């Protein structure tokens, strides 16, 4: 995995999530980007489970379809990876020259990686010097298998993977782009939540860097599955009922009850994680929470989070920092990208 920005051609971002394959291309660089392409192709039920590929043919077909619709050929991309076989973590190291830092990263990584370092790819990004005279780094690690398996899918679809990056890092890159100078105050910490279909990224950002992350196994598909179970409908019907409601576009009472129940589970997981973070770091400086992901559209979620966290909660809008031509995207598309596209936009910020 390559971490440092080298100047070169813009890569196409590709994000294979539980609900869809998404690709995005940006023009521009150095904090001034404009959206040139975005395509999202929905996947059938259960195409991936965590980071295990269950329906490779469907995913490959979706990648081919996305590339065709975008008119991108060949697909030279930055691939997002996530799941239990990946780790993003801040480390405080003694410092030294590049080789010494690398040794320290590998030594430290070996202590905490939940998988064998021999079977993994480890990379790091130097954030800067810390108060103790050492250096802070963000380490990104992933089991080689995961990268290889996803890479094969892209290759099967005629594409080439130039960089693999962690989804959590891609989302954080968009957060940094959107927040800009507001992040200069080192005493303020922010919670970023990317609430997807199967996973919710929980990221604490403070003093110019990621300081804590967790991938929580909660997401919108839990609601979909409960609708399927209680109402005897299939996956697509349940997704429709959840998102568009009945023929008048209203969410029936039964659906609202299911949503409320599942959202309680989300909130208790988030509460547990934030309490763990606060008790282990004594950080009391959380100033706001930024949310993204399709499940941030669940009715009442922002208000509920605000009550839970006691801080301002708002939607992380990538279009505060990324421009687009109105003639190329409908309002509906822009809305969808604003919620569901943050990770893939972050991947598309990478250059070859
Ligand atoms: N208007 C809406 N109301 C409620 N839920 C919604 C709405 N729109 C989308 N969703 C839900 O958002 C989820 C998809 O969001 P997203 O695209 O962020 O997930 P993903 O990236 O595919 O999943 P993951 O990252 O977990 O693999 C689905 O569960 C979908 O049902
Ligand atoms: Mg996602």
C-alpha cells in the first residue's frame, strides 16, 4: 500500500460496500477538486459479508457496469478496503530517521495487529512531532489476502489497482478537506461517523490527526433484515419500504417501529464506544459530530445522536469543498453522493 502523495494522474476511486459498488473521479488537486464522474451500482443482498466476498460475479458485473456508465476505460483506481482484517491506528514513536521510524512502526504493529504481520501489508503516514519529542504516525495495515481478493475482482472487471487505502482514512481525508482551517485548534476533538449498510466507522479526530478508530458492526441492513423478517418481504422490497415508504411516500407505523428499535442498538454501540474512548484517554474535548453514509438518512438519527452525545451533530457535506457542474448531475444524484459517496470521493482524491 502506498501512502504518500506523489504527483501524478488522478486515480478513480472505487468503493465496494455492502449496498453498492461506487466509483468516482475528481479533477484538480491540492484541496481544489471538482467532481467529474460518479456512478453507483446497487449490489444484490449479501454480496460481501464483512470483508469476505460472497458473490464475486455480481460484484465484477457491477464494476464493469459502473465503468461503462462513467465512460472510464481502463479503470485505473484507488481501492478502498475495510473490515476486521484492517487496522488504522495512531502511534507515538521515539522517532529518528526514516529507517528507524519504519523499524519502530513494524515492531509496534506486531504487538497489536489482530493478524500475523508476516501476512499483512503495513504502511504509515508521518503526522508530525509530538510534545514528548517523538513522532506521531498513523499506521494503516491490512491482511494481504483481503487486498489480493478485492484486487482480483477489479482485475476481473478489466481494471488496475494502483493504491489500496483504508476506508477510514479516505473518509477522514474528506473531513479534513471540508473542515479546513477549523481544524487548527489542537484542543478540539471531533467524532466522525460513517453509517453504512453493514458497518459504521467511528473516528475521533484531534490535533490534526486520527486519534482513535473503530469499525462497529452496525448499519442500515439491520433495519432491512428486520423489515424482511417481520413483514415477509424480500431484500429489495424491504429496502424500498425503508427508503421510500408506501405508495404515498410515507413510512408506515410498523416500519417506524422497526427503525426505532434498531436505532436503539446503534446508539448503545456508539455510546459504549465513546465511553470507552473517554475513559481510556480522559479526552473531554469533543466539540461536534459529523455524520455521513446512507444510514445518516434514517429519520430522527441526527436528533437522537445529539441527545446521546450532547454535542452538535451535522452532516458532513463533501460539496462544501468539492465543486461540480450542475448540468452534469441532477439534484437527486448530488444528494445521494453527499451521503453515500464520501468514502469513494476520499479515495478519488489520491493520485498515482
Ligand atoms: N433515505 C434513507 N433512509 C434510510 N436509510 C437509507 C436511506 N438511503 C439509504 N439508506 C441506507 O443506507 C445504506 C447504504 O449506505 P452506504 O452506501 O453508505 O452503505 P455501504 O457503503 O454500501 O455499506 P458499508 O459501508 O457498510 O459496506 C443502506 O442500508 C440503505 O438502506
Ligand atoms: Mg460504506
